[in-house]
C-alpha cells in the first residue's frame, strides 16, 4: 500500500522557459578543489543551484537562474568565493521539470549516542577524494572530546568537542562544524554522510573492529 501511494504521489509535467540567466562561475582542472570552493558559498539556495559539467578533463561550474534579480543576487554570493564569476550575455532556454511532492518514506531513527558513546570506532571513506580512499581513522569517544587519529599516518591526533542528537554526531573543529549523519546500521558497521554547511561532502563507514576496517580499505 505504501509503495502504491508513493507511485500515485509522483507525476511530472514540463514547461518551456525562455530567457533564463546563465551565471558562469569557474573552470577547474581539479574537481576536488572546485567541490571545496562550492562548499564555501554561504547561501544554501545558490550553492545548490550550481551545476558542474566535465568536458575535456576540465570541470565547468555554472548556475542557471530564471530571473535577472535572482541572477544578480546569485552572482554576488558566488563572487565572494569565485572572483571571476559573471553573468553571460547570452540567455539560455531551459526546460523546467516540475515534480509534485511525493509521500516520503519514513526515516529510521538511529540513536547515535547509544551506538557511539564511550566507544572506539574506525572511520573509512566509502565515497570521497582519491587521497582518502585508503585512510582509516581511529575515533575514541571520551566524556568531553573525541580523539581523531588517522592510522598509518605521521600525524598528531586531534581532540575535538562533540555532541549527539538523534541520528547525528557533530564535531567542532575551530570555527567549523562537521556533522556525521548516520542513516543506516548493518551488523558490522554504520553508514554515514559527512555534512558541512548543509552540503554532503563524503560517504563514510563506521567500523567497530579495526581489522574489518583495514580489510575494507584494502579491498575497496
């Protein structure tokens, strides 16, 4: 019945829009650098409007806005990070697909505190930058701080204040807040997303066994 309601709750229709504004943001050789800069755009609406296209080993970032005022406001937000951003003189024709709101599936509640408090876990990157593919980080949860200690690296462990709320673990690093949203539990590990300023950055796994974590990165 729930699947039927989901199907009935979705339908699409298209309408042609003319004269949309194309805001050119930047061209990058390094996709990771572009992603980090996009995450620095403070306005969530305009950050989510950014589209990235890859052509000839380069990454082209731009945003299409449907009215001039919105385009100017977006440009102002982008230029705080991308100094060379500009609005193209050539307007574009776009097809807007409007989707009716569907009935969402119920999100399973996971008590992050119950799973992680006073525990030691081993964080792995399921999806993220290539240089983090083989990284395993030991995270030791003490009363006030979590000790973040990358294994196999000549690095000093970092202690960070943290807090739990429902499915989320929030880490405080200087003036930055990093949220790990735990969205699924399996018998051997937890699935999580790392989120910065509302943007999903990496897909993670939390292993409770060091050997299992090392085996995962060695075979991933």
